[in-house]
C-alpha cells in the first residue's frame, strides 16, 4: 500500500458543473450549510484562500495558531450541534492541528478539517512543507482522505461531512494537494452521497430496550449515569432524558461531558460523578443495584478502581459505538443506538406497558442518598482575606444566573471546580476538554462559541498556566470583536499538578509553580482587550459585574488562594467509596503503588 | 488492559476483514492493532473481487476473550470495513497457509529431508545437488511441525504466506 494513504480517485460525472478544485471546496462548504470556518493560510492552500476572497457568504475567522482554529471549531460545534470547519495549510499547518483533532476524537466532536498538501507529483519527495498528513492524522481522526483527483473532491468533502456528523461524531481530515485545487473538474452536490461501507446503526433493538426497562422496574437502588452521548444526540435527547428520569423518580448523575443534559437545579440531580465528583454521586454509583448508563463510556476518571466498580449492579449500557460495550466494564444489557431514539422507545414501553417502580425500595434508597448528600462534599472553608477559587466560581454563577451563558474551561483544578459548582440547566452550554484534557482548549473554544452566539455571554473559566498555551487567540477575539471573558483563577500554580505532587510525591513541587507570570491586565491592554484584577473577596462581585458589562474581550486576573485543593477526590486506583473529602483526610490517605502508576 | 489482567486465558483467533480496496486501508488496520496493543501473529491481504473493489485481510491474533471482542468491535468501526468475521467463534472456518522451505545439505540428511517432505505432502519445487525448496500447504500447526523437523536437516530459509481462511458449507463470508 502506498504511504500516501487514502488516495481517492474519481470520474467526471455527467451533468456535473465544471469549476476549479478550490471553487469546489467553497461550493461544497456552502452546500453543506457552513457559515463560519476557522483557519490559517499558507502556500499549499492559497488557491482555496483565493476562492474564499471571491466569496462573500462564508465568514472566515483567522486564528493565531492552527491549534486555536481547531479548538475554536470544537467550541462552535459543541455549542451548536453543527460541525466545526477548519482550513489550514500543509506541513506545520497540519501538524499544529493534531492536538485539536485528537481532542475532538476523544470527546466525539464533529470537525471537518481541510488541509493543503504539496502538489501530487511532489508527494513523497520531502518537498517544502510536505508532511504525511493522512499518515499523521490516521489515528486521531474518525476517517481521512487524500484527494488526488479533482473529480473526486466534491464527493469526498460531502462524504467527510456525513462521516463527521453521523453515528458517533468525530473529526475528519480531507488533504487536498495544491494542483488539485487549481485543476478543473466536475462538481457534484451533497445528494450524491451513498457511502459504500459506512452504515452507522442508530435504531435500538427493541428486545434490549424492554430488558432495560425490566431491570429498571425491578430496581431497588437504581441510578442513571449519563454522558456526552446525550448532548451529541441533540436537544431532544435531553428533553426525553428529563421525562424518563422524572417518570422513574430515580437519582441521576453525569460525566464531565454530559453536564447540562439534565438540569442541575433538579432535586434528582446528584452532581457530577468520578474522580472529583460528589460524595452522593459516587456512593450511589458504588452501592446501586441497577445502573442505567446512557451515552457514557466507563472512562477511568469515572470508574476508579475497576474491580471495585459498582460491584452489585446490573448494568445497562446505551452507546452509539459498539466498541464501547464491554470495553472497560462488562454489562448486562447492551443497546447500540442513538440516545434520543432509544430514550423515545424506553419511554414508549415504560408508558404503554404501565411500568411501576418499587416505590418502597426507592424511598429507602432516597433516604440513604439524602444522608450522603448531608455530607455536603463540595463545602469549603471560605475566607474574607483570600479569594477562594470555589467562592469565585460561586459568585460567577450567582451573578450570571438567568443570563444566556456559555462556559468553556481550560484543564486543571479550575475545570473541576467549574464542573462541580457551576449549575448547568441546558445541554450545549458547557464546553470542556474531557478525554484528552487539553490545556489551552478553553480560550479558543470560547471564540468559536461566541462566533456562533454573538449576543451571548461566553466565559472561559481558566487557570493561569493553561491560558498561556493559546493566549495569542486574544488577538483573534479583538479582531472579530468577540467579547469573550477569560476568568482566570490565578493560583500561581499548575494547581492540579501541585495537588498530585502533594498527595503522591511528598510535597516536592517540581516545576509546578507558575513563575514569571505576565501581568494579565497589561497583557489584555497590549492585545487591545480589557484587563481586570481582583485580589480580595471584597472587590470580587463588582469586578465580575464589570467583566460582564464590558462589551469587549476581557482577561480577568482573579488572584485566588494558591494552596487550595480540589475535593472530593478519588485517588487513582481507588474505589468510589474511598473518597478523600478534605486536606485533613488527605494526610492519612494511602495511595497504593499500583495507583501511583495510573495517571 | 484491565480486562486482560483479570482473566489470563489467552486464545488464538482468526479474523477476516472484508474492506474496500482503497490505498491506506491496510495501514488503518495495522495501525489499529499497533495503537491499541493487540497482537498480530500473521496477516494476509489481497484483492478478492476486482469489480467490487474489495480486499480481504485475514489476521491471526491472540488475546483474552475480552480483547478479542474489542478487536472485532474496533475493526468494525473503521470506515472502509464491510464485514468482520471471527472464524474461531462466529462460524466454523477452514484455515490454510502455504510456506516455501529451503533445506541445504548433502548425503543422509538430504535423503531424510526428502522422506519427511513426502510424508507431509510437501512438493519439491527447486532442486540442486546441495538443496531443495519445498512447497507445503496446511494449517499453521502442520507447517510449524514441518519446519521444526527440517531444522536439524539443514533448514536454510523459510517464507510463509500467513493464513487464508474461509467458512465451511455453501455460505459466503
Ligand atoms: C497540554 C497539556 N500539558 C500538560 C497537561 C498536564 N496538566 C494537567 S492540569 C495542569 C496544570 C494546569 O494549571 P492551571 O491552568 O494553572 O490550572 P489549575 O490546576 O491551577 O487550576 C497540567 C500541567 C495538560 N493537561 N495539558
Ligand atoms: Mg493555576
């Protein structure tokens, strides 16, 4: 097989409109309903940029780094349910996009990334800015193509959209050599698509659905455990989930990726589960007798020690991707299908078969859960001298409540505090890097969200270390007048790293102090944005209000307690019922040698 | 892999993958095995239907039942894959492999090599005064056994095709 990967050949079709490859790209994007693309030019995509110049419908957002472009497209996709589109050049343009592609693959975000490539006759010659893009991106895309024939280009782009957005969504790459962009060929529209092999299964097997509701009806200690699959399935899935959870009266928890699918203000909501989940969510998971996992994948952040995971539970697992079934945890009832379609059937059978829950058992279960809730595991000791990071998020939530808010995050303690404390009532409002845990995700993701929702309040809850990874995108925000708010919980540490060093490495804080930090206020001003700083709890509220009201991008340097740790915490390799709730407990916590090996 | 740690029983499975014959498809399959840490004991690939543009990849792999289940599911996710069949569990399959085996030597050892080759129904396809090349077909165990027997008799070189497999009975894959 040749190293150039998936070379697509095509034939000119009868009735196809003739145009250049570059024009086809623009035409195909429009036919796919694309309004915005995120990109960065270079030699190998100049013909496409030229075609873009001649077009006045598609809005191109010039990011400052191709990684930024991919995360912006992810934010755009996650907040709209539409695919995010990226255009970058060959070589370094493509390699810079790899982090975003991997991030999107891990979190099932539909991205269509178009990369320029050197001319076909130069491929394999180590030409200037040549890299084996399909080879490099094969393991970090759902699928990719190298298009060597202009007559296959339009069809391939349509196929790319189909694959990115259907089944389990994910990123795709279409690599387009420069000569193919210049050549003329026949354009075909999206209707031409019928893939030879790709048939995602979305309809549930009804027998399995009935088995699932049988288990639910007989459950004594049930819990819903939901994930990003509900959000990906679309708003209808969230609505159906709410109906089913209400009807059954069961408690519900969710993964980091699934937040917002079920309203956090509802009494049946237990909060997030997993490594930094609430006490009640993790205890309920551990002690349940029936677990209803919908659109989640039993990730190691969720399960903790796998052989101690929900030992008594019968498990129902709904996932659109068959490879997730029995991957980490063996389940009793597997349903491979779309979440929305399955929830509809579950509700249908539940209602028409007049199912009833075991009310007495459920009441006892709720009593137990209330007891766990009584631990108040997210409590923290506030201070009137130092801004506690938890307090900062609580105030941010309180002062933005009722507004049209979208939240993105970076990666670290601030991300976990945001997940624990910010209450999401709707899906698509929460954008975070879950699977890959990519520092630098939040700022560009906020750009993408703001582009899609110009009038909304878009806030990146950031850490001072993460935000420096893609800080240059502030320049993009200023250029496109995107009033994103970067709410930096500045603890002067890579706090999450410091917390692990405290727990696992004897407090030897090797290279986790953020030395030589920039003056974020001046930095904001240098970009032409607005800089704010709060150093004491007394000034916090007023500054948050100022941030909200400014109609410009803002970098808000919130100076928080540098030593605060994020609890509850299940250390790696520990079980759900071995949670650490506070610094005091942490001192006596024993992490096994095996646990230390885990990330 | 945690599943592997729990259950130590390693099994050998032969899996056939019918794919669209497009460039890079083999790299996807091999990359999947390498990236997820699955074993490949042997692998064969060739176009099987020129008109339909399909190739068949036959992979002999080993792992716990949990890992094998994952391998099948992960293969099924690859976009250009038409079908995945496990000949060890899903359908009874027949396996054959071909090997070319070169044995160098003279005198008594040469006579013995020829005698054993005859017993294994290996054909002589090249002869010199000091060597034979045998062609042998059979299941992989038979070929292993033949090669082991040739070792003390002057085994000089081996080339194996890897396994081709097909189901019994009238049905296609
Ligand atoms: C690109 C990348 N590099 C390294 C890491 C490992 N990592 C995880 S959290 C973290 C520290 C984040 O610090 P900061 O952004 O200040 O957030 P805090 O934990 O202090 O809230 C690091 C280095 C990562 N997740 N991503
Ligand atoms: Mg920090």
